[in-house]
């Protein structure tokens, strides 16, 4: 069972994603509401995968991705964001994101993307 850290500033998105992931056999080990909290929880909880929103207060998801990857190059982070613009996708992938899911997402696509990791 893959252990997941969900990072999103919207509570309803975290609840929705948690329910979907748990229904599909993933274990949600924690949640974070901004990039700074995501970095802290990543190194405490050591999840197998992180789902990371981009637009968040304090520190955005792309910055948090960079901080996590600089200390753990093997980190598996999938960006999940309404910002589907090509520049954000390219930037996240160049930093090391393992995938990019655009909101609103389809459940099977999210599960398929995370299961490949």
C-alpha cells in the first residue's frame, strides 16, 4: 500500500482526494495546506508519494517541490493543480515532478498516475 501526503490549501480538495485515494487502496499519512508545511511533513512522515497543489499561501507547490527534491532527489511528487498552463507543467517537470494532473481531475487518471510510481 502506497503512503501519500496530500498538499492543497483547499480543505474540500484534501477531503475529496483523501476519500478517493483511500477508496482505491492508498494510505493517506498526512495533509498539508501550504508549501512550508509540505516540506516539514515530507521529512517527518516520509511518504511514498506527494500530491502537490501549485497555488498556495506562504510557499507555492513548485518552490516546495524544489526544496524537497534538493534534499531527497528520489522524492515522488505529482502536481495536482487547476493551473494547467504549459509553463507551470514544464517548470514542475524540469524540477522533478513525476506527473501533472489538472483540476478538475478524473478519478481513474489520478489513480493510474499514482499507481505507476
